[in-house]
C-alpha cells in the first residue's frame, strides 16, 4: 500500500510505502542496504556507480540490490548494454517507508497506484488532456468521458494531497509547449487528437482503419470487443524526461473498463517499464447487471 502525506514543513506531498511484515524491516536494518537507499535518494544509479561511491565491490553491491528489490524497496528503471552484458539502473520507488500500527482507513479504502503510474505524478504538475465535447478531428467525434476523468482527477488529487497538481485542458486547446509536461490522456485516437499523435509509439495501438481495434506489439494479439481498453505509460515523445499515461478504450465502455482497472486493481497491474513503455489490456465487466461497467479483467 502506498500512503501519501504532506511534508510537515510545507513541501511537496511524499509517497510512503507502508510496511506490513518483517521482511522489508530486516532489509532496512542492514547498514549497507540503508546506505544504498540514501544514495539512491539523490539520484538513480548503476551498481558500478554505487560500488565506486561506497568503496565496496560491485558483486557485493549487486547482492544487496537484489535483496532490496525482492522486498519492493527499489525498482529497475532502465538498462544499457555494456560489453559482455547489461547494466541496470536502480531507483527508489517511493520517498520513504512507514509502519502503521493504527490505520486511518479501512482495509481497501485507499487507492493503490502501480509504480509505473506514479511516475507520471512526479514533478510539480500533471496535465489531464480530455477530448473536446465539440465535433473535432478527422472523425468529427465528441468527448463523452469527462465524468470519468473527473472521478480520476478527484482521487488523484486526494491521493497526492495537492489540489493544484493536476490541471485540465482539452485536446483542441492544449498549447505546443504544454505537450512537454507529464500528461494523462483520456480517450483513443478517434476522439482525442493527442492520442492520435502518439498512437504510433504505443505498445498497444489503435487500428483506426479497422474499427479502432486494439493491437498489441508485445503479443501480436488483436482485441475487437467494445469493452476492451488500455492503460499505458510511455516516455513523452515531446520531452524525454517526462511521461504519458493513456487511459482509453475501443469505445466509451472500454475507456471505463480501463478506469475501473486502474481504480480497483492497481496491485494486479504492477509491472516494470521497458524501453518503449508498459501497457495493460483490460476488458470491462458488468458485475451487478445494471448495464454499467463496474469492474475489469486483465487480459495482458
């Protein structure tokens, strides 16, 4: 569980990993691992860099990095090829750790965001890009998912503790310089012209020539159902230091399925970002039979 708190001195909100068993505590009690975490707090690093900085063998550093990773205290955020193998870049996945003996919320009452989604929330602000409700783009489509975006924005605002972090704009109003921000984009390329701009780089893309079906570059599978949607995080092609989170579907019901998966199945969505990003394909489910998608199955 990730807990977000506002720093007492008035700084930015901090994300804390709530420790619920002794495994992570044992890992943290080792002085070498604790020093590694403090070093990674300054900047992501390779094992070789940590070895030189701490005056320890690279083999020993690798051992302790593996123990920290096993407990979910760090994550791999990149890799480079080197002669004879590859070097992995390690980073903290949260700002700190906490042990709660009394919980302020009931079990499951909080929103768990996968680590790849939290990347988009880093920095001072995030731009939420919605499809214009007026006919626009080559398909003359109208955005009809604003109520869903409002639900997500509310929950993310409560989670980050910063009501001004997330700004909202329309795909027809976004300025060129704003494309270089961290972005959360709602809707597929048929309704959102910004999604259309990045469709070619998505791990799971939309084939607009074939009724907007989803096609995975990872598995080669095609998804034809209207209730299919995607949650994707990719490097921002307009600024390599920023990220884009896409929540979209083949149709409106697919976009809702993606939102339900993000809000209800955060832990199951977890995964490591590769070079071209990470994607999850889901299919919406109407659990209570009222005709509204209220849950989702993860297909890949």
